[in-house]
C-alpha cells in the first residue's frame, strides 16, 4: 500500500470517500444509485479546486495496486476560517488554531480492517509535525464505536462532547511528540556504539 498526496484527477473516487465520511456510512466503489447526489457533485468540484476545505491539496490517499482505497483530509487549524470561507458560510468552526485537524478519514468498506485507516491517520500526524502543530484533533460521531475504539487505541483522548451540524460528536485530541518517526509511525531510536 502507498500513501500519496491527492491530485485533481482523484476527484471522483475522492468525493465518494468524503461522502462516506461525512454521511457516516460505509460504502463501496463504484457507488450505487442511491448514493448519487448533488452533495457528491459539489464535493467533486471542491476537490478539484485549490484553496478550500475539501481541496485535493489537503488530502492524502491510500492506493492499493493503483486503486484508491482510502483517504484522510486534514489541515492546520489556523487555516480553517480561510478554507471554510472559500466553500460557504454553512461550515462550522471545528478546529482550534494550535492544532492540526483531521476533517475526514474514510476507507472503502471492502478494504476495512486492514490497517489502512491507521496508516492514513499516521500520515496526518506526520503532516502536523512537519507544520509544527503540537497536537492533532478530530470529531467522531458518538455512535461510531469502531472509530472511537481506533482513535483511543492510537492515543487520542476525549476532551468534550459537542454538537456539529445538529449531530452529537465526541472531540478527541492527541498531543504529538516531535521526535523522528519511523516509516511505521513508531518512535525510532538510535543506539550509540559503546
């Protein structure tokens, strides 16, 4: 599996994954007709554009055998207001200025339980470190126990319960160490010759 930056040509599949994350539903690709909506078309449009919250510029994708199977959308909290304004006034403020924010994490249903979500989240954590953010945060729907378990396992801590877009969410935050990371996301250590 390869994690790479998204490109505008990834918009069709990427929008389906974003739809999955925002609608709290596991989907497979290609989408069945009941999932087709104007929302997906708007996500595709925004995905292809620069400088907005849903832009490819803020997305890392997971490829397996040249097929996109998952993505993570994340950005610096200091940029959220500007990124939101480029899309529309309906977006709520979710991030704090001093944190890297994971807005969406999604893996197609048939690729679940293979560690792809963990790898994508580790990629977002690495971006946070590169941009010198001391912590990373996300919101997860209260009923999404599978995601809550994953984030807890990866050392995210519940800081509050909140409402976003009239739905109950749990806010979770992880403090980041700025140590060098190995490719597997674990702290790498160097042994000194004695």
